[in-house]
């Protein structure tokens, strides 16, 4: 069942790529369309080396035991950038459009938020407590919170 779904998705993607290429050829001409496709592939290839350096640095920081919550967010952003580069390298204008969209930081952040929400993990800067795990303390003079003597 899943193999049929994968086959259908791939066939749809190929048809979409062919249609997009035909539309671009019709709009700007064959030579310009080929130049645009080559330029997009070169843009994707230029990012691969930078992304590999980023991944190596992230893995080295994780091995040193640095804050894993912030590194996981950076690694997800790096993975989305790598996906954008791969999509730019692939021939076809539909994949180039998605790859260029993923190059935008705001699109990557929005997608990362959705992926975290779907997986159940949250932003590492947010601490979510149950109502019995916290209490509000009255402020003393000078705007500083008073020390609580209760357990």
C-alpha cells in the first residue's frame, strides 16, 4: 500500500516538474530556461559545503556537551537548509521553487514550529509547568520579589 502511495507521489512530482519546465520555456525561451535551471543547481551546490561545515560544528558542539536544546533547534534549521540545497540541485522548476522558499529564514522557522508541534516537542526557551508546580510571589518594596518562607 505504501509503495503505491510513494509511486503515485513520485509520478505526480515528475509530471509537475515537466509542466513547470514547459511553462517556463514558453514564458522565457528554451535557452533561458536551461540557464535558469543550471543557475539554480549551482546555487544549491554552493551551499552544500557551507552546510557541511555547519553540521560538523554542530556535531562537535554536541560531543562537547553544550546545550542540546539550542543545538537541536540549530540542527533542525540546518537540516531544512540542506533540504533546500538538495531541492535546488535537483533539475526542475517546481523543486527549485520549494528550495528557494526554504532558503527564507521565516519559512524555515514557521516549518520548524509546525514540525515541533507535530512531534510534541516545544521551543526550548519555554518552561511549561503544571499549576501545582509554581506560585506567584508578592512583590516587596522596590519592585523586588520577597523571599518565600513556605515550602
